[in-house]
């Protein structure tokens, strides 16, 4: 089953204790697509400016990602700058230049319409809803959001996620969205808002999946060195949804294989961990499916008792 | 196999978002002993003042804990006051009145000498070393420490832990002791300091065990409500060492059953989680071994894939 991802393509300027890079390829849709490409066909809907070259596009194409839904507009691509201090879980934003992203009106190309999975990365909730309406045939829809939309676009966001199948957010977003500090209670409230499957991402501390009355927890992979956590959450989503798509997994079905759903969380964790090993999307230039499966097995060895 | 625990018995005044209690029974040795008592015989070495009554002692005795090594001195018992704000992982200390604990000179009673396990809770490293010398026959020795000793008594601490088998500390202590922020690298450095088995406790985020070239990770149990995290780390230690003692597990042996070692970490996590469900040691008034084993199985269900 193939996946359509809608979200940002960006150029990031990142400083971490391990170094600094300027204007490197990034954005939620980019990270998600690269990550999910190890599992299934991925199609991107995004907007870029004139500074987005064939070389940039080739990073995606080399991984077999369908880039025909990327709109090329006049102006500059979205640019973000941020830095990580000792706490690698949290970025301090230096600047956000939306540029062409400001006028992003995502549309699903007709040749994407047969995709069964739709992932709505972090964009304005109304745009997410609009895309959802354009792709009613998607068997499984869900996405991500962020503190800004939760705080200032609450009504739109709640209306948007009401008919999502899954939501992947981080712990502070889950707390803000639910108004509950305790994650178990936060999850109960969020599931009542619509998505029957919720993944709360906790950065270096791992992730928790909530599905119906069950939850599954995984600790974060213990990296020896974290170069750059930018995009790790999007890569997690790519691994998670990618694995479900590869398996042709239907979350709406009456009989859910809970073990497979848990394995999707592990694949998400695996991809998120690889993402941190180099700056930007660099790790994906050499990463193989064999590397991914080896780390999946490492997760088992480190958590099984 | 029985365990001797050396550490504090205290009266705690605790405020958390769930309420407030004043002068309730606490202290590292108390929490450790109650927790380990579900697995094996536990013997306490501690010092208390005249305000420590038969009623307090009965909390331990009811769980079969040997209290004959508790010295009754003139004056008041150690008192600690602290509060937890929204971040339940960290206490803000309001006061520390050492009282009789200031002159604590721990000695192992002769009828404790046949114990195979020695747990040195967080006390002055020189006192830990002294007790260790008094109990050379212990097959397995280890303990806990805290930021104060790491910072201001580094030499004594390093000399003390050099011949320990295991060390259980929290993540910020591990970082301070090793000078490494990354926990994997921190663990490598600490293991080189002596203890062949290291458990890094991460509060609500679980724990990591390092043993030789292997590590095992467990996420924290997802409590619906945390009343009071005081003592959770000591209860973790009690569950961990308690299970190893129950199994007659010899960490020094050439062939270590890694799965059993991992299960000890789970039992530690289970006991730590129960500790948080009521203020002070209250949860141990009703907790049964069946409750503990049920939560052990819950851990498996929540982490297996």
C-alpha cells in the first residue's frame, strides 16, 4: 500500500553540541518520506521555491519517492533555524522564514488518488482537513500537529482530527492538547477526540502507543552520540506508518494484530534513532533496510525479559 | 539468601500535587527493606531517635524485616521535608534535619553476619566502606549514592565503589559521576570505576541496566496518578536486589542468566511504581506478592513485541 504525505520541505540551519550546518534539506514531509520509503511507495505533496534544485529533489528520488506532487513556486523555500543545547530533546528556534510555504494550498494530484494511506504532517489544521476531503478514499488517515495549532487554532484542530485514525504527537503537545499532565489520562482524553490510535513520542525516552484499552511502551534507543535530532519525530512517523502500509495493515478492521501494531512502533523508534546519527537527512544517504532490521532486532534484545 | 541494608530511617514531610503529609515514616533503608521483604529476609542497620516508636517499628516487623540492627539514640530521628511540583521526577528540599543521623556509625550485628547480600543505601561513602570491611563475607555488595557525595566526597566515593558489584543511581547522578551527558558513555566510564553491574534509574522514564557489554532498558510504568515519588528509587533497589537474592543469583559467577538479571530490573520497576501510589510507605501496608507479580506480567504485556 502506498502513502501520500503532505507537509513541509525546508532548508534548515542547525547547531548542536556536535557541530553546525547551514541551509540543509529538511522539513517534515522530507523526513517522513525518506523514512517511509524503506517500507513502501511514498508520494509527497509540498511546496518549494526556486532555491530547491534537482540535486535536492534527487535525495528523495534516489529513495524512490514520488515527487510529482511538489509544487515549484516563485520565491524561496521555507527556512528554519534552530539550536540544541545539552538537552537534545528540545530545539530553541532562531528563525522561521515561511517564504513560499506561507501560501501553501496543498492538492492531491490525480495520480496520487489511489494511495490507501494519508499522512498529514504538521501544517495548518484547516489545510489538513481540506486535503483529507480531497482524498476520501484513503483507508487510513492521520498525522501530526504542534503547540502553535493546539494553542491558537484549537477549534479547527479538534474539527480536523475528529475523523483521523491516528495521531502522532510528542508528550508536551499531548499535555497541551488534553490539559492533563499525566500521560495515561492525557491519552484517554485525546482518544475521545477522535483518533483511535495515538502515539505519544517522548524523544530520547521512547514512545507510547495507545490503541483502544491497550498501551505499548518502548524506551528510546540508546545512541552513543546524538548529532542532530531534527526530524526524528517525522522519521518515527515514517517508520510507523511505513511498516503498517508495508503489511497492508488496516487499523479500522475489527481484528487488529496488536503485536504488528507494536512492531510498527519499534520501526518508528528505529528510524527516529537513525535520523539523529547525522545532520539533516544525511543518514538516509547510506542507510539500508538491513541496517533497519538489525536495529529492530537490537531493540528486541535490549527490552526482552 | 538474606540481605543487610544500611541507610537512613527518617520522618518525612512531603507535599505533592496530590496532597501533603507531615512526619511520616520514610528513609532509604525503610523503603528498601519494605520493598525487598516481598522476596527474601531483610535486616536493617540504621539509627533512630526517641520519637521512633514501637508503632513505627511494627511497619517493618509486620513485613518480617529484622530490626535488631536499628540503634536507638538520644534525640530526634532524621527529618526531611520536600515538595514535588508538576515535574514529579524532582523534589525541592524544604529542610534536612540530620539529628541522630549525624553521628551514625553503622555496625553489622553478629547475627547479621551470615547474610550474602549487602546493600549500602545513600550515606557518607567512608561509612559505606567501613560497613563493607565489616562484612567481607557478603557475596554481593553494592549500593546507592547522591549528588552531594559525588561532588564533595569524590575521592572517598571512588575508593568505596571500586570493589562494589553493583551501583544503582539516577541519571543526573550518573552524568555527574562520569562527567558524560550521554548515558551510554556515562555507563562505560562508571563500569570502569568498579561495579560490573550498573542500573541507571530515570524516574518516570524507567531504567537501564548495564552489565558487561550488554544493556537492558525498561520504560517506566504508566501510573494513572502519582501521589508521592519519595522512596521510589529505594524501592526499585529493594525489588531489584530482593529478586536476585530470592533467586540466589550470583552476579560474580562466570555464567550470568541475563534474562533473570533483566527480570530483576522489572521487579525493581514494579516496586518503584507501587511506592508512588500512596504517600510515604502507605502502599506497603496492603501490597501483596500477588499484586507485584500481576504488575510484572503487565510490564510484559506492555513491552513485548
